[in-house]
C-alpha cells in the first residue's frame, strides 16, 4: 500500500510564527490529499481537501488564510499554520486517497504542533 | 446527526476475540461500512470495509447484518498492540470525505 510521510513529527514554536508541515506520498501519485486536525481527547476533524494543481477546499469554520495549503506536485502537500497561537496547538494529520478502493485512505503519522 | 453509534469503550483479554459493534440504522443502499483504527498519537489506519457481504482480510473480519443496520468488526486474536480507538464510518462509494465520530476505545489487557 501507499506510504505517507509527514514532517516534522513534532514542532514547538513561539506565538506569532508560522509553521510548515509537509506531507509526502512516497510511492503513490496523489491527486488528492486530506488534512485533519485532532485536539487532545477528541476525534479527527477534517480541515481541508488538497487538490494537486488547484486550490484546496476548506471545511466550514477553517480559515483558509490561516491554514495555507499547497499541493504543487503529485507527491507533496504542505500545510502552513500562519501566525500560530496557542489555540492552534494540535495534532495535524494528512492522508492520501490511494485509489485502492473508494474512501480507503492512507494516513501519515501526524505532526504535533505546540505553540508557546 | 450521527450516522453510526458505537460503544464508548470495550475491554478484551489478550488472545481472545474482540467483537466491536456498530449501529448504522439509517444506512442507505449505496453506502459502505468502513472501519479504521487509531493507536495513541499515531495516524489512523484503514482496517476493512464492506457493502453487504461479510468481509475478511489479514487484519480483521467484518460481519454486516442482513438488513445492514448494524455490523461487527472482529479481531480474532487480540494482542496488546490492538489497543486503539476503532472508528466505524458509513459513506457513499466514490471519493467522499471521511468523517470520524468518537469511536470505541478498545483496551486489550494481558
């Protein structure tokens, strides 16, 4: 199956700085990637759908200017948390639709962001 | 409106079968049942999915009732590494967005 790599696995930053998280599909060309966010003891919440070569589709309530998504190639999507604040501290997880079956997604290991 | 209902938590002894139920009484004809799990601090992992026939793979078995209003995920010989939150998701065929509910926290004990 597909292998999805996320980097960094964890990051600590100061409030007001921007953080970029990379999601790479190592062995599969992904036209679609999904970004999720998970707060402690809560379930995953879909933030946006990343489409290669076009603008991402954001879920209601997710600020597109704060969470910048770029999917410039079939193997890389990036999520940039701009002007991060402590409330943005969360576990960010990307996933790839591999085509092995509708809605069968391969997830990355996640990136834990802590904003001080 | 929740499409699925799962118990909040379950316990299972190591080596025994873990049977995780899911109710989806409003499932429509073209909706599949998907199961994912999330081990603590990791990304979710796909387990299995089915439409109406029972399915089995190397990880688990999925038993779907004839009326499709409920299903059971079976881990035949649970190990400590199967401790995780298990999510039952009902979704149309074709690419849709996976929406995760609260799932069932399965604790496998020695």
